[in-house]
């Protein structure tokens, strides 16, 4: 039997909400539909943001605590809702999911790293799709440092995936010159990574805490592990299958 291509799909809050204030069930359906179509040739692991965004749909917390503690509390409320939505929708497409909450400190201990790899391998071998998020209740790195981009890159490297797909709200990375002219032009393939850093214009996304700069830092991690990374517009329907068929502009970094 041919070995399946192992793909880590990172979905940020902007993609999951379709740049609104609510989680888009339609977007999660779009992801499930594509995974179902590709399941004979690909196995998927998902790093998903969105816990805080989904909590904001249900509650407004009152607190005199620092903002970061309120966000951690929102993440705690939102995470089970987020997983429930994934479970309901993926089940309709015959897909099974599981939840994995990780912290950056897990990547610093060999025992923890071994446990992550062994657990996720068992899940994937039994046709479960792990949905990974940062354990925001005890860790603040995603809240402070980037919309799960770094977590996705570290996880991709640890699990030795074949491809990391970062779903974002642009058609990949644009040339600096084209952004300045107001007509964004996608860099289709990156051969000079250091040159790419110079091209990137730092802009934070509206819901996520990342931006293109955090994606470049993530790519620096995957490049060291010789993992190909695609930066794709997740707001478009069929963004994974269309990227495979080269029907849409996106950035490929080898």
C-alpha cells in the first residue's frame, strides 16, 4: 500500500471566522470536505486556533485582571465549543477527530516530545485527525507571540510531516514592491529565504495575533527540518485541493 502524504494544516482565527466575529461552520465544512476528498492519499493533522474567538460568541467576561488572564479564561471556555463544532461537522463527512493541547515547554523535554509523537502516530494510524491547539490556560505564548504559526512549525518538525500548509487571509506572500503599489503580487516559489525576509511587510491580522512575520519565523523552523511549506488563502473555498491542482496563487517554500 502506498504511503500517505502526511500534511499538517494550520488554520488561524481569521480563516476560521472568515474575518468576522463568529466561527464559520461553513469554513470548517469546507476543510472537512477537502480532507474527505484527499483521505486516500493524504493523512492530516490540524493545528487550529479559534478558542478565544468562539468564546466571544457566547460570553463577555468582566474582570479587573490583566487582559492576558481574561484571554486565557476565554480560551478555557471556547476550547470545548471549538472541538464540538469540529466533531459535529467532521462526523458528517465520515471523519473522526481528537483533541491535543500542547505547550511550548513540551517541545523542550525529550520525554514529552516522544509522548507527543507516539500518541499522534497512534491516532493517525487509526484514522483519527488530531486537532491541536496551545494549552492557553497554562501558557500564553500563542496569545502573546503569534497565531499558532510557531506551534504548527514545531509540531510539523517533530512529526516529520511531508508538508505544512498555513492557511491565512492572503494569496500567499506578496512582493514588497507590489504591496507598496497597491496591487499585491504573490511570490509563487521561494528559493532565497533570506531574501524573502526582506520582502515581508509586518502586518498583524485582525483576530489572530500573528501576521506574515510570524509565518516567516515558522518557515525558518520547517526549513531547518527540510519540510516544504505552503502559505495559502484559507478564506477561499477548496483552498487545499485548489493549491494541489495549482488553480490558485499561493507561496511555496521548499
